[in-house]
C-alpha cells in the first residue's frame, strides 16, 4: 500500500504522543513493505543538517515539508493561526490522489478538511485518527468562544466513515455525535525490545514527571504536593522532564516554595532512551493531567517497571490504563496525591509491583499495534 500520514508536527523533532505514534507505526509499515510518507511542517529544517531539505527520507519514511515550522503555542494555548496555516499548506501541496490511504490526525482539525477536499473524486481512502474528543471541554479551554471549536470538531466527524480512536474515552466521545460505518479503537504502544535494552540511569529520583509543560498537565498539583510531602520526607526528590509554555511559571513556583533542593527541571531530553533510563531508576511516575487522549507515557513508564499515579478526570483517558496492578487513580487535589505518595514511599512491595507493571505493558507492543493498523487499512480499501 501507498500510505500518507498528515499531521502538523513530526517526531523526533517534536516529541508528543501523536508524533511518536505516527513514527512508530510508519517505520514498521516500511519494514512490512509499504511505501510510507508523512506530510507536516518542516521541523527537521531547524536542524542544520537538514535545513535546506523540503523532502527527506528518514529511516525509510518519506518526509515532506508543506511549510515552514511555526510556534505551536501562544499564551499557553495551541495556536489557531498555526493550525490554519498548516491546513492551507496541505490544501496547496502535491496531490494525495495517488495514495491508497491518507491517515490524517483529527487534531488540529482544519487539516482534516484539507485532506478531505484533496481526495474528492479519487479512490483514496481518508482515515481520521482521533486522539481526543473535547466536546464541552472547549468551553473550559476557550470560554464562550469554545462554541466554535466544538462545532468544528463535530463537523469533522462527518468527513470520513473510516476512523481510529486511540482510547475508549475518545470512542465514546465520538459516538455521542456520530457512529461511523467503520471505527475501531487501536491504542498507542511502546517498543518493548528497545526499552529492555536501555540501561538504568545513575541518577535516582523518588518521583518523576515527563511531558509538555502546559496547563492541562496540572503540574502545579505535583509541586504543591511535594511542598507538603517534604514535611515527612525532607530529602524527597522529583525530576520534571520536558519543556513548554508553563516552564517559567513552574520554576518560579518551585523557587517561591524553596523547593530547589527537591525538584529538578531536566528540560527536553535528546532521546526517549534518556527518559527510559530515568524511569528505570525512579520510584513512581506521576501524571497529574486533567486531559489525556491516551497517556502513552503511562505505558512507557510501566514498561520500565515504574508504577504510575494518574488523576481521575472526565477528560483523562489515561485512567483506562491504570489499575491496582500498575498504579493508582487519585482525585484531583493535593491531599489525595500526598496520601498516595506517602503510601508509595512507605511501601516495601514496589519490586513486586514493578514486575506487574512490565507484564501490563506487554499488551501494548508497537509490533502488535501496527499489525492492527495494517489490517484496518486493508479493510478500508
């Protein structure tokens, strides 16, 4: 099959969950003998090695820059200007009509419409991969203006009869509006073999967080909890891995609470192996997000033998991934998180839980996920 993925950002230059999913699936589809392309903004051109290359073959995947990279966030929110810019660039790029499959990521919406218009009258099948359904969360995110985001999201659901949802939460959000003829839940995954080969870091921390530093990640909850936790554990240590628009605010919060000796900002790591190495020498991973379309980092942590704490929220699909065998689901408040962390740090059974976490993660190996994707593509043709 000749397959194209459409998304505005691209791994490994941008390391979000959707980017990572596309790369892992695309690289395996190439090994299975398929011709695979990715259309995105040319973030690789920020690397001097590739700065003059609009088209690039990277690990067997043909990358196509439809436009120059732009800032993804303005005032801590995803840039609407960037989303529209990407959609217009997709609309004016090379034809999609000679592809068998166009797998367009539902977010950031407008590019789904561009992909739809570009294949009209052809035999190309458009598949929309939905990582999240925001629905009424739009009002939390944008206030009254959220009505426009909600309308665009719901309209997008009618662009294709072939859809993939990465979680049951996303699927349930979709079918509240429409149930397409062909829709499947196919989760995100991890590269078990690769992770098993990563060595444990020399640096140890009690608590680890990794992700984009944005408001939805709710990292203030973690910082405020550690402020209380150190009353019992003076030397409690926490690493915060990642970068984003909330970084300055979080560093100020840590400084104001005099937590510099307890919380260390590790910044953006050069490779996922560096993250996995840290995971293998931590006691617990805390993901305090109130909104996750899937929560790939939960499975990554589990595959490293690291139990996870997640927050119970109507918009948080990572709760689906956590049970007593691999972590804890807590309420969105400091008391709940502090109580949980005290239990973790006082526990003598973490080694047993670590093995349980690894067993849980085996169900999400990328090889198995890619086979499901490949079969779904074939069903669509």
